[in-house]
RNA sequence: GUCCCCUUCGUCUAGAGGCCUAGGACACCUGGUUUUCAUCCAGGCAACAGGGGUUCGAAACCCCUAGGGGACGCCA
């Protein structure tokens, strides 16, 4: 076991640095929880920094969803967007001038170099290396330019990136505080791009600069970063900065042990909210991934976790995110922690909040004769997984294969939507229907059944809009599963066909 | 392919050389309570990946093998 006595001076500062490029991920919440507990246990601060240096994929909407999700879970940050401290701004897109001055320092020190290689050359280089079963990586072509040559290329307007120089030999040894020493040979480390051709920094560069400037003392992050730690350490040494402590947490896994992914599991925090889990139960559950209370108690609040936290007791085997146990824990919270009044309030807010009910009413109203008809046709709006059977999908105009395609392609369409509004949903589904050369009434059948549990129901497009993507995705997946599922091989073919016409 | 990390019941985990005949929880099974069911309670099933060392003593320390995972992007 490793010594984990923490010197409480300088102050402990940890951070979570999500990239706003998709749905808020439970893995983000998991890492956030451990960072927050560690910082607060030591009387330090937990910082939130938005890593939006990928201009193409970052969206405001995703950033907002991530912030909302973390707040919902009670993972409030001490410094970050909306909570400005003295080390802001906390959005990397607002810190460009900082990276610019820092990259100039590295260039001046000859620790980095401009690279003019095109994406095309890099791709074929990689391909070649793969074919020859070599390790992939930049070959250092642009290293041979003199400063003058490079400068004239730049002033001639050639597009370029800036890469880090890597020692030619030797190895990098560093200490992972959870595992002990790790050695990685420099020959294994790529000449990572630090600044992209759009002038924005990559994660590796911005992350190190910001961690230093924001006085991050302990970097607690996913295990996936172990291999890039040498690059980060090299930057610290080029800048002659003090190095933080590194703790690499195990990765959350799918039941098949692969890294938790939305292809195989619901990973969006919004899904768990939409399914009616309590935030404190979800956080508690994440806290038992790789960690346990010294007492063995499995139900604990975040405050109790902070009081009893000891990062040295994190176990390193990748925990499988097991929804069955989450369900049990959530039920325990509902039974033990909610009195009837609290249950009533939370449930009605979850199921019948004004916004949702306002959307549902016009759909339901025209189809009922008595209020007593409402529950029957509207229950799917307040359900999680539906009870479906293969016979529910029976249709004389479509075979199972066609239905599977409709479901899978529709899901891909919906997942690709930038904006979640009914017009966008309608037009992408209609477009798909036309491309598949199907009648709309046939096309919609598997969707109706998957989403509402019945061929006869309120408008499926409206329903999808109201249920939102997380629940829609789960229901379409269930539909696919009930229809027999899609094999890996089949999925590949489908993807190819889908790409061809979308 | 190269490198790195990991390995205790099906799953989450306890375990800091002797408290280990390996403990708890979920799931599953049995029984009890309950007008049904669920809850709740009691019990059961079930693991140290394999092989070598080190040691009086190994789940724990070391080595090898196997298995799993991750990284190898102008993504983070």
C-alpha cells in the first residue's frame, strides 16, 4: 500500500475537465465525484473547467447539459463557469491568448516545432506503419527544417501545427499514486500536436498549461490517460513547473468489460434522470465503483463519503456498471429516505412537470372520452422500459429485417440531430422514410411499437420529441432487442448502407 | 502489431504476511411475516486466474504464463 499522507500545504485543488461534445456522461460524474471528495476532504477546492478546444464538436447545448447534470447530482464546483474564482476564465475557448504566449515560450526554447505535413500524408504514414505492423506515430519529417525555412513557410501562409519535441532515447518514469512507479520509454511517445492548424491548443497542451495556472495540485483522472502522462510531464519540465500528483482511476465498464460506452449501455446522466433515479442514489452508486466505506456500509451520502474518503483505498480493477445494483440502491433510497410527502412532490415533479404535461395534453385530449381513458393511452409518457413482445411488431408489409433497419437508422438519425425540436425530428424521419422507399404508415410502425408499446397511439414524432433522446434511444434499443437484435456483422453492413444514403 | 495498466463469488467489494475454514452487499434459491405481490426478516449457493519462488506462515511480496482492458488522432 502506498503512503497517502497528504501535506495540506499547498492547498489541495482538483478539477474535472469535461469536453462539451456530447451528452453528459456518467463517467464524467464518476471522476468529478472522486475529485470533489478528495479536495473537500482536504479542505481544498474542486474546479470545473470546460475543455472546448475542439471547435468542430463543442456545443453550448452540451456544455449547458453537463453543467446542469453535475448540479443535479450535487457535484457543485467551487470554481468554474458561473462561479468565477481568481484563476478564470474557466472555458478554454476564452483562454487562447494564454496558450499563444505559452507556445511561443516553447518554440523559443526549441522544445516544440512547426509541422507542415498534411492530413493526407499523416494518414498514409499511419496506414503504412500499420501495414508493416510498426508502432504508429509521427516520423519527425518537419524536424529537419531550419528555423528560417520554417518561418518562410509560415509567412508564405502554409498551414501548420506545432508539435512537441520528444527525447530521442531513455524512458519516462513517473509515479502514479495509486499504482506506484510507471515506466514508459520515450520511443513510445508520439510527437503530439500541441497547437492545431486552427490555432487552438490540443487537450494535452491546454490541460497542462491550465492545470499549472489554476494551481491544480492533484490530477485525478481516468486510466485512459496513463499513456499520455509522459507528454504532460515533459511539458511541465519544459516550462520548469512543479508537477502535480497523478491518480489514475479505473474505467467504468460495460457488462462485457469493455470501457463503458453508449453503444452498449445508457451512459447519459440525463437517461438516469429521465428514468426516475434519485441523484443521491446515482452518486452513491458511483461512489461504490472502486471504493467502499471503511465500515462496509453501502448506502452513504456524498458528505459521508467526504468524511471517510481515503483515495488509497480505491481498488484498481475496472468496475462493471451494474444497473441491477443501482436499481436496488435507488429503491432503498426511495423507501428509506422519502416520506410520503417527499415522494409525492418528487414524483409529481418528475412525471407531471408543467412543461411535460403541457406538451402531452393536446395529444391525449383529442383521443379520450373520459379522464379514465388517459392513463391507458398516456402511460408510456411516464414509463421507463416498455413491456414489448415480438408479436407486437407483426406487420404484413414489413419483414423483421426491414423493421430492424427502420429502428436502427432512425436512431442514428435522431442521435445526429443538433437541435432537439419536433420539426427536425419530423424532417429527419421523413427523409429517412423516403430514402428507404417506404410508405410512411409502414415506416412508422416499428417506431410506434417501440416508443409507445402500441401500433395505435399518439403521434410518434410528437412522442419522441416529448420523451427526448435518452428515453427514445432506450426504447428503440429495446425494440431492436425484442426483434432479435442486430449481430455485429449485420451492424457493420447496416452502417455501410446507412452511410451510403444518408 | 507496439507499449501501458489490471485480475478475490455471475456483479460491486472487504482484505496493509498469522485475526481467512476468505467477510459484506446485489442477483439467484429456500423459509418466515404479509388477504396477493413487493417490502422486511432468517438461511443457502457462490471467489483468491494458473504455475513457480520468498517466508515458520501468502489472497496479500517477487517472477513467469494466461486472460481482460486501455493508449497509439490537428478527439478529449
